[in-house]
C-alpha cells in the first residue's frame, strides 16, 4: 500500500532514540515560517493540531501531521523523512542530538495516485 509519508532507516533510528528519552512523539510538517520547511518533532500532544491540520500517516509509530495549505502544495508527492547532521528547528526534539530531520520527496506514479484517491 502506498503511504503519503515514510522515513529512512536513519530517521527511524533517531525516532527510536528520541522516544527512549521523551516518550511518545508526534511530527508536524512546518509551513516554512521560523524553521524553513523542516518536519518538527515534539512530545506527543505538545503541539496542538487544529481543524486545518491533516494526519498524513505515521513514521516510526509516531503520527505525522501537515497543515492543509502545505498539503495542497505537496499532495502529489510522497514525503520521505530523513535525518542529517546539523541543527534543525529550535523547538524540535532532535536539535540537542546534533541532527535534524529533513523532508525529501518524490512524485507519486499514476498508479499510486489512483490508489490514494480510492
């Protein structure tokens, strides 16, 4: 089954490390304000989602949300959450680890789009 959001092995490893430290997590894809377009990682429930946020799926067993406006820009792509060295969003949990989550993407195939629209 096609997923709208996935994560690399490196991202899953970091998610597990963060869950060991902080408990259950959640993600929200930033709209580009203060922290660029970084996916932000929070303790589950710390970031309040609203009617304009869409649950895109799960990565590492953690819910991944995106604002409806951002979703409209990215709905034709699969988001692939990766991790790289460096400092990310100042409110995201991975910062002290010297890592940051990064969103990569790829365009869905026509077959995948049809599957997702069913």
